[in-house]
C-alpha cells in the first residue's frame, strides 16, 4: 500500500490550498492519518492528525484556526484544508498513516506511523 500526497503549490500569503492524502488501495483503511511538514534546515514536525475510531483531531498550535483536517470514512482520502497561509508554512508536506488508532498524546511521534507518502511542496510567498 502506498500513500499519495497531492495538492501542494505556490500561493501568496493569505491564500489557501487543500492537500489530499490517498491510499493506493481504496479498500485499505487507516485509522490514523497525520500530516507532517519539513522546512529547509528544520526538523520534520507534526501539523495535524485525525483518527477514525476515536474521532480525535490534533493541530499544531501555529496552524490552529487556519488548517482543518477531515475525512469521510476510514477508506477515503484525508484532506488538509489550509487557509490564511503564511510564508512560515512553506515546507514539504508529508502524509502518514497507521492502520491502528494512535492515542492523542502520541500522534506527533512520527515513529507511530507505518506508511508515508512522498511529500508535496507548499510554497507561500510574502
């Protein structure tokens, strides 16, 4: 099973993008899906996550109120709607998934995820 992240691009500050994370096999469900990002010279960081069974969501403080993670069910794509984008949001965004539910206190731990997408570049110009 492979994950495909898409939807990145170049946008001006204040603009919006919607990222999508889909599995290569639609019949394969992941309970927890997370979005991570890595900017040049910085460590990878968790941005948002969503679990299906627990219905938990997590957002990094810097994106709260601007980003929304959503999914219709455990087998459909997961979306990250990004509004009011800032230059500091510029990074490669990766989606990651785990078949089992990850508890909220651990969703920022990249080691908890079993599958990773190839990344999609998001560039926000000032």
